[in-house]
C-alpha cells in the first residue's frame, strides 16, 4: 500500500500538468513554448511535470479567464458621448 500512494500521486500530477499545459493559452506559458512543455511532460513524466509546475505555469493561474466587461448604458459611456 505504501508503494501505491506515491505512484498514484505522481500519476495524478502528470495528468493534471498535461491537461493544465494543454488548456493554458500559448502567451501565458513561461520559459519554453507550449508544445515543448507538452513533449517534456510526455517523455519525462515525473521530472517534466514538476519542471512545468515550477517553471512553465502562468504565475497567476486564476487570470486565465478574461475579465468581465461591464456594460454601460449609452448615457454613461464616455466613448458614446464623445461621438455625439
């Protein structure tokens, strides 16, 4: 049982890092191109996943979503008012 836990942990880490790298926008991946990180994670699984976690992931993973744009009514929108 004690041998099974580390292997399950590293397998989960590898899968998570591979999915995280694949879903991250190309411009946010650090140090190497996205395709290179995916190849490193696949061909050197444990070391590649840990290296991506330390050196490749975006600094703020929560910033992947674009910020919500606030919709202004026409009378409050300075761009609209300047066109009048």
